[in-house]
């Protein structure tokens, strides 16, 4: 679990870096008289070198109505602000904009931060996200080559034991089915422009994109319902306990044939999957709802406020996170966070799918028919089998008591 | 297998249901992006 928390923090950290505000030292001492107050060659070179430029000289150059020329003189009708000055005010959000529809959101005519979002989304997000998924697939393929399929070690008994009831399997497949649909349509949305349009062209991609969006938006509810179902059904069995230490000590027996640490209904590996799905699933649902109802449920300004008060962002060198966010910025953060969490979840679930299917003999039955080979159950969930058998004996004993 | 197929069927039902409910409740993009002073369509 700690590993995931750490990975989370690191990813979050990368995201914040890309969005760090321009906080260069004040450049009041920069002489811009040669350009009449506009940017200088030095400013341009600095930007090209990737250094921070203090744009206050530009941000604040939005004209001064008090020193406006009179109406009768040249350019007097502009009211003290030239066109470039008006555009600057629009760009930096200080212009007084009134709109007849759409509220505060529509009054933002230009949103500078949108470029940072766009570049991050097309760049690091897509690149590292893609590497993460390909890396996970590569790792699983390598694991399969080295370890092979994890077989049932002991003699098969031919007897089965009920591992998951129908309602449990229903909840699992509701979650799994919706997750796969959301994953595929999400990837189409993120990589469509980059990977699909060059392959199939704009005309073919348009309906695919539209269908993806519809599926993604509407399947989300099934995912959220299933997430709640799975949480309620299995949380009791996923509380970490001392037995997990034995599992961790031998790496779950995954690496060596014949090693079978004791485990109850869920072993430590499964508990990690469970909590990852619950925590990441809840987070992705929250950001998803924020995206599904644009501008209705902004959450990042409030989240950043809480984070700032913990002192954590300051501690890892990001300073105070912005707590005043434009409505569009809220959506942009929500989109990035949604994707980052999605990539993490997809990587984890790929490993889960592997070990539940080709990776381990007998594992799929647990979610297929719900009946697993007794020997498999004894090897992987020995304590659970003992519990079930004891409960069964108890029941039999009670039934055997003759009525008086 | 039955539980899996039932779940997949439930996904289809919930998906179509969600789209219908949201559309009827006025959450379509067209309705959200308009007001009495904006005319969309004809």
C-alpha cells in the first residue's frame, strides 16, 4: 500500500511542477525603455531557455482610463486603453466582461492556463501514461516467461468449494465490465488524435470519438454502483491483519513453486488490489462527476487549500498551491487527475487480470462459476477453507441435534 | 458465467437508463450551454 501512496505522491508532484505558477523574482529593474515597455529580446531568450519570466510588465499594461484622451482627440473613443491593452486585459483576466448567458464561466474569453493543460495532457500525461501501461504489459510477459503459470501444486481432489456467491460475482463483473469499457473509451479519448486519426482518418474517427464519449459518460454510473457494492461486500475481509506479514515475508509465494503462505478469504496481494480499487476508484469517481457536470462541482481549489494547510506541498518544494482557480482551471485539473488515477488503476488491473486468468491455474473459477478446486483453495486461502469447513461442521452438528 | 452475463446486461441497462435520465433532467450539453437569450437550432 505504501508503494502506491508513494507513487501517487510522485505523480502528483510531477503534475504540480508542470502547473507551477510563474514566480520569478520581480523584474522591476529590467529596462524596457528600448521597446517602449514591451518585452525585450532578453525576455524572449529567457523564455526560450525555459527560464521563468515575470510577466507583470505585460499583465499590468492594460491602459489607464484616467489618462484617456478626450473624445474629440485621436483614439479618444478607446477610453484610455488601446486595443493591445484591451487584449492583454482579456488574456490576464482583468477585463470587465459582461455576458448575457453562461455566467462566470462564459466571461472568460481567453484562458492562458489552458495552454499549460493542453501541453501537459498531450505531452507528459500521454507519454508516461502510455509507458506505464506498456511497461506493465512487458513486466507481466516477462513474469510469465520466467515463472510460467502458477500451477496447483498438490493433487487435485475433484471436489470444489464455493468461493464467491452469485451476488459477489455480479458485483465484480459489473465493476470489471464497466471499468474495461471506461478504460478503452478513455484511452480512445486521450490517444485518438495522436494514434487513431493518422491511422483511420478524421472522418472515421469522429463517430468513434462521439460514441466513446457517450459510452464513457453513461457507463460511469454502473462503475460507481459496482464500486459501492464491492466495498460493502468485501471490506470486512480486507482489513489488514498479522497473517499478512507472513504473506509479505515470502512474497505471496508468487516467486517460488510450492510456497503457500496462509491466508483468509483475501490474501495481502488481493487486499492491496481491493484498497487500490476503492481509493483510486473513489477518487476517479469524484473527479469524474466534476467533469460530468462541468463547472458545477469544482473541487481542486478546496483540495489545494487543505493540502496547503498540511504543509506537504511546501515541504516537497512546490510552495503554496493555487487556491484561486478559474472555473476552466478546475476542469483542467480534474481532467488531469482523472487520467493520472486512471493510468494507475489500469496498470494495477492489468496485473489483476493476469493473475486471475493465465497467470494462475484455478484462479479464474472463483469469478467464473464461483466454485474452486478444494486443493487450490487450501494452497492459496488455507485459513479461509478451515473457517468454511468449521462453519459447515457447526451447521451439521446443529442439524443433527434431534428435536425433543 | 451467469453472474457475469447478468452483470454485463446490467451495465447496458444502467448505461441507457443513465443517458435517458440525464437527458430528461435537462443535463444535455445543449441545455446546459443555453439560456433564454441564446437560441440553439431553429
